[in-house]
């Protein structure tokens, strides 16, 4: 933990970006809980809940090729400010959704918000290797995953209680206020001058990026390994549990909040406890840990409170796998191609995430039980462990 604090203390740009992450991610999960609670309270069908979850990933798939070009072509600070401003407006618009006739508007807002949100993330992550040393990139990614999990924990947990007492619209307005604060903080960042591909044509840049990835098979494997974490995009699985499995325990908003809060606690603890043990050799065992953790959650779902043990086990390995596979990708990529490589990496990641969300809803609709669906998700990491072993041995990582 001391090394994380030292990095934040001595790098002002990274410190500001981290503070913004903490503020805006916290707000995002506040409204995220509000959206799923709203859909359930409006008695939205399963397909609508699934569509809302999938819509959080689909724009990232569609926009990835364009995002990579934009990131490598333009200066980061104006882009970051513009993207956050758009997110702020979409959050405010959520307060006008009050019945299912506005479902189309809700899906459009989710689409826009997540599209600009992932672009913001890609701009930021392509910026980090340019302002940090390779030694500090691993720590920066671990800090990012911890911030994400802390925000997830506090946002989801407190959102459930907040919505219970103050309502869904109040949660959206609170999120809007946090984004305003984040937008003001973002103006303080000082990005050093960087050489951009301002004269290159977009199509040429796209072809160049694809050719670069194709000529580097290791990058393609690392992109695929990172995408396995996309299988943990089971927000709608938790929403289905809240609505159909545990609805007699307490209010739906509290169930969603508490389940995600417990899960996120382990997302925080994982990187802190596993950081010094995480390297190219031990990543194989992290995939095994993720498989066993999710499988345990599948077994323990018979009881709401006992299931918390499984949620902790399921989340403990996730952040570390995410951050280390991302670090490996950054360290094996030429700086000229950071934007495009990260964008294509996110495209594959979100294809997996969107597919997971859709398939969860489809599987439940055709009668597959929630524990079986959970186990299938976990089994993906069993496959991932042996896939990584193949990559590790072939490229002598």
C-alpha cells in the first residue's frame, strides 16, 4: 500500500486522474444501481433488463476501431474534458425516465454514456504509459482496479440504502453532481506535449493498427486473455437473483446493493494481497482461483447470506487478472500504437461482456437455473488457465 501512496504523491497528473476516477466511478455505480432498480420497479421484462446490461457493452464494440484512431491522433486533455461533459449530460437526462414508454430513451442514454465512458478510459489508459515508467505502470493499473472496486463497493452498497430512503431520481441527481466535480478537477491536469499523428488519414491508421497487431501474435493472445475477465460481467445475473431468487429477503435495491458491495470488497482485497505474488508465472494459478471462486459461488447460492462467501471468492481474483493482463499488453506494445491496441483490446473485451449479458438472460429464459449459469461462467476461466499455459510456454513469458 505504501508504494501506491508514493506513486500518487509524486506524480500530480496521475493523482488527479485517480481522484477523478474515484469520484466518477462512485457516481456511476450509484446511477447503475438506480437504472436496474428502476427497471424492476417498472416491471420491465427480462429482455429489457438484459438489453440494459448489454447496452453498456455494445457501443464499446462498435466504437473501438474509431476510438483507437482518435486517441492516437488528438491531444488527450481536450478529449478527456469533452467526453466527461457528454457523460455529465447523459446522467442528468436519466431523471426524465419514469415509465416503460421511455425505455428506448433509457437504452439510448446508456449507449451514449457507456460509449463516451469507455473512450475516456481508453484515452486515459493510453496516456499512462506516456507519463509513467514501465515499473510504475503495473502499480498504476493495480491502483485503477482498486479504485474501481472501492467505488463499486461504496457506490453499489450506499446506492441501495440511498435509493431506499431518497428515491431513484435523487440518486441520478447525486451522480450528476459528482460528475460536475470531476469535470472541474479534470481542468487542473497538465499533460506534456505529445507528438500526434495529425496528418495521417483515418483509414490508413486503422489498417496500420490492424497490421501491427496481426504481425505481433503475442499481442493477439494477450488481448484474448484479457477478454476472459469480460465473462465476469454478470450484473444482470445479480439483478435476476434479486428479482426472482431473493426477493422475499429485503427490498430489491438493497439486495442489488449488498450483493455488489460484498463482491466488490474482494475486488479491493485481491490486488492488495496478491500484488507481490503476481507475475507471468503465477497468472496461470490466478485463472484457476477465479474458476474455483465462481464455482463456489454457484454452489452457495441456495441462501442469500451464505452466498456472500461465494461472492467474495468469485471477486477475489478478478481485479488482479484484469490489471496484470492489461499491464502485459501495455508493456509489449509500441507507444505509437497504444491508442489503437487498447481500443481493439476493449472491443474484444466488451464483445465477451455483451455476449455474457445476453446469454445470461437467454439461458434463464429457456429454463437454465442461476447456479448452473454461474458455474458455466466460472468454467470459462478453467479454459483460460490452460490457454494461458500454452501462451506462457510458447512465448517464454
